[in-house]
C-alpha cells in the first residue's frame, strides 16, 4: 500500500512539477516537454504494474507430499540381516564385517548404505569387502539381533 501511494505521489509531482515550472512566455519545446511527461508517467505506471504482478501469491491447489530424498533409507528398513555378519581373524584379534555380497543378496537397500562405512580387509590369503558394523550402528542401522 505504501509503495502504491509513493508511486502515485511521484507521478503527480512529476506532472505538476513540469506544469508549474513552465515560464510565462511561450516556448517552442512545449510538445517535447509534454511527451517527456507522458513517457515518465508511462514508465512509472509500468513499474507499478510489474510490482503488483510479482507480489501476488496464489495458494497451492493441494498440499504436496514431501519428496523422498535420494539415498534415503526408510526407518523401518534400517534392520540389517545378521546372517551377513562375518567373523575374521586379523592376527591381532577378531574382526566383524557385514559382507557386501551377502547384503546385496539379502538386503533391498544395500546400494544405499553409507559409503563411509564401507571397508576392504585384505588378509594373507583372502580379501573381504563389506561394511563396518559399528559404523553402521552409529549411522542408525541395527542387526536383526543385538551384537
């Protein structure tokens, strides 16, 4: 509302300013001054129209459901199969790993598991690739039994 009043006052002052500032004697540039005033009013009117057009907000027709995030695993699907848990001997002690091949066969969202939990273990004769269970537990996953 303030913008409309201010724009109206500006256009009125431009028009009246040009009329009152005319000298008493006749001038050959009267047509040029009139065209300049009309152009100024047209520019201000266009600016007001554009401002009104951009500030109109139409409410949405229906609420839209939230879009699923890419790489998001639902809370009900954060239970991992314990059958994929592999126990291996490192030479310094026992290690646990969730095998990636087993997870890809038995867990629907295996391709969406966090990459920072993925590990490769290389021993003398074997190499394991999979996921660290403690990292997955920190990320909100759990096995179908407590480990």
